[in-house]
């Protein structure tokens, strides 16, 4: 098991199939949908971004706005 967390959905990433380097850091994703979503607006998902501290900050402060699945973000 690889064990990194997907910054978009928070799922544990088990394989290194989907990765992206952004501002000197490598991010890993559980699906192509999550990687694409991150690429479109990375600050939405990283701590200190233009949202409330990325996905987990948003989850804590605005739970009603968080999609049930990372793949619903694209809809």
C-alpha cells in the first residue's frame, strides 16, 4: 500500500498511477478525475489556498457544500 492522501477527495492513494508536481511538491490522486479537478484549480485543495484550507478545511467549515464523491466535483 502506498498510503498518501488524495488532496481532492481525501481517499488513500494505493498506487502512484496519477501524480502531479505543483509548486515543487508532488501530489498523488486516486483517479484521473481527481487529478484533473486539482489541475483546474489547485488552490482549492491545498492548505493555505483560496478556500478554507483545502478540502479538509472546507469539510470542517462548510460540510453542506462538499460533494459526496470526489467524482461529483466535475458535474
